[in-house]
C-alpha cells in the first residue's frame, strides 16, 4: 500500500472519527478548551503514526525480498539460437532450456527430459523432489500433479530438460496463488473489533446525552444553544481521548521489540493477534526448517563411530571420532577417509555459494567432504 493511503487508514476507526467530530462541534459552539484538548490528542496521534507507517513500510520491503522467487534470467531458444533473456520477456510458446540449479521462470510443458528432478517445496510444501517426464499423461487430474509440467518459482535439483512456455506472470499457477492472496480480505483483529465497538457505543451514548439534556432544557424553558453546549461538553468528557494513543504506542513498542529479534510484522494490529494465539500451525519445509540435509554421524564397516558438527552446505564443522574426540582430516583415519571419499566421488551435486545444485542428500555428502578437506577430489575428477 502507498504511504499516503496507509496514513489515511490510521484514522478510519470510529473512535478517532468521534474525536474529530467532537473537536469540530466544540469549535462551532465556541467551547475552545475542549477543542484544544481534543486537538492535542489528535496531534499526538499524528506524531505516533509515522513510526507505525515507517515500520509497516520496512516490513513490506522485507516481504518483497522474501517473495523474490521468480528468477531474473533464463536460457531461451529463439530462432534456433540459445539466448540469455530476462524471465519477464518470456511469452507463451517460447522454448526454455533447463539445467541443474535453474529456477523455473514460467509454467513450462516439458518436451525433452533427462533425469529431471524438481524441488517444488516453495509451491507445494513437499520436501521430496518431484521426478518429471516428457510423455503425455492420460486422464484428468489436478494441474499441480502433472509430471510433464514444471511450475514457475520451483528449482531444478537434478538433470536437465527443455519445454514450451504455457503460462507467465499472473497467468502461471504461482501467479494464481498470489492473485488469490490479494483478493482475500484481511479480517479485523479482536482489538480492532473491540475498538470499533467502543467507538460506536460512545457515539450512541454521546447523542443520547446531548438529546436528553436538550430535551430537559427545552421542557424547563431554557435556551437550547446553552443546553446543546452543555450536552456536547458532557459527551466530550465521556470520550477517552488518550485511549487511541495508548493503544498505538503499545503496538509500536511491541513491533520494535519484535523487529530486534528479526521478526517481520506486516501490520501493527497483528502483534495483538499473535498474543491471543494458543496454537500455531505452520508449514515445516522451508518455514521451520531450511530444506537442507546434513550428515550428523558416520559408522564405518569396521565399527568406527564419528560425530559430525556444523549444518548447511558449507565446510564449517568437524568430524570427530568417538569416544576419543580425535578430529579427522583427509586420510588421517583410513576407514573414515575411504567412506567420505566414496560419498564424494559417486556424486553429481555441486555446492556454490552455500547452495546445493543437485539432490540434497548428495549435497550433504559434499559438505561432509569439505569438512575433512577432501572436496578437491571431486573437482579433480570433474576436470
């Protein structure tokens, strides 16, 4: 949302509107003291609101970075030539070439496949790579279950392939998901519903007080404008002017504390909603876990046990024999060295910039070889 509409949205709750109306009536009835006090509250709100808007803006930008799953570039065959194009320039009918490590730039119907495995965890939530084929499928079924189609935003883990673009941008399955998310109306939080209810109740109460006082004054023969002024003063006194500021400051402080712990809060009222949760159901793969495999223990054929430390696709960590805690490097222990060598040589995965190009299990074995200083063996075989 743009900053200006977000700023205006902060004043849409009934309590703030009631305060604005009360200030206007106080000015019209020359009750300037009440008008000044209410205006001071609104000014304080103006001071606090930019903090909330800035925080929401930062959260939006952070979420934009997290949702950049569509690759910026791809390999496309046009006029019989392999060209390096931006993914946004693809159109239905283009032929795209895929290889290990490529992120799928659009929905593609496969025409050529060689041992193609695709990580669809960002799309379906399934951690296991999906095997793809180029053969026509008989029968009808869910589009996402078709094995001869790869979907935008997913990742080629193994093999290679080629296919025809059938959907791009919002016309892809990934785009359909985003359109449904945008169309879904965000429900109000319990705090917002309570504040709206309070604002409506105070509005009705204010009108009731003004009406009763005017009616009483009229029956007693008093001046109606004086009775109206007294009614407005009593109604304004019943309005908790400081409540909106207290609520806003409390939510902002909560968001700032969560931001220090690397928690992204998209909207301020979500802090209160999160505090009401007893049970949180979350997707595991890629959300609670990193969708990475790591070797944690080794057992050799002659009965030796070793413990492996460190996580992720990198060389940070050690391999220690148990129970002596001796650190193993290269072939300092022949049994462990031979085991690690076998896992490294019989391997098609490649680790680049702490990311695996290939199957996660094979990537974990390469990371193990890096920890004992033997990853160069695979590089020598490749060259």
